[in-house]
C-alpha cells in the first residue's frame, strides 16, 4: 500500500511539474492565409440589424405631444406624451 501511495504521489508531482512549464511556441502569420481579409478588397455593404426608432410630434388642443415610432416595423411605441 505504501508503494502504491508513493507511486501515485510521484506521478502526481511529475504531472504537475511538467504541466506547469510554459514551453515557447513560435507563431507566425502569413499574408497568403485563406483567412486573411483585406478591407480594401471587400465589396460588401454593411447593413444594420437594429430597428430605426424616431420621435413623431403632433399638435392637438393647443399642446404638443410626442411619441416613439419604429420605422422598420411601422409600429408605434408607447403612448403620446405631452411635451
């Protein structure tokens, strides 16, 4: 039993010591990589995914009111608020 404990302890220490050593790794980037994207060569347009929301105003009974409007979905947001 003592030999087994000693062997487990030695293997654990051996694994711990060698796993904590940082080995240097050489990394280089090449310009001929298929993952390299040159921004000057892209012809795609950037489109937004967010909704366009604007304030709409109205004048009623001598007072101004405002309300948010979602231009993308063509829906009103909230209720009229006195300005």
